[in-house]
C-alpha cells in the first residue's frame, strides 16, 4: 500500500503563492492517479486538481488557471502549485491516491492547512 504525506501549507496573503507537496512511500506514485482535495469545516470536500496515470490533468473551475498539479517521479511526489491565492482558497488540503482499475480514492494523507488572509 502507498502512504501519503502532505507538506507546504501555511499562511499567505491574498495574491500570494504556495506549493504543496504530496510525498509517497511504500509504492511508486506513478502507478496511482493522484488527486488534491480541500475541505472547509461544514462544507463538502472538493477535488481541486487531479493527475491521471498517463499524466493528463483536471482542475476544478474555481482554481483553473491558478493552480497547477505536477508529478515528479524521481522524487515520488505530486505537487500542487497554487498562485494568485484568494481567501476562499483557505482550507485543509489533502492528497489522495487511486489505484489502477479502482474508481475511488482509497489512500489519503493527513492534510496540510492553507490559510489565505485578505
């Protein structure tokens, strides 16, 4: 099984940038589809970006053009570059892995908190 650990969260002013990293251990991250999700207390979890096995990416409309997901096979990580951050991006961000042939994300990290001040 793969274990995931997120890092890179913090406090940033609106308009700033952060880069989140999802580090995998136990398995090669390239054998999983990876998604970045975020959740605010009282709201449903939202998938903000994902990268498929073949490298194709997908973004939520709310982050399109501002966030970029990328995979670094050498480091066994999947990063989320977040630019032009807005206060509404404030959330706990999680990365999750989905195995080939499986439709749900079965492996989750512990989350990293992002706070964007206005």
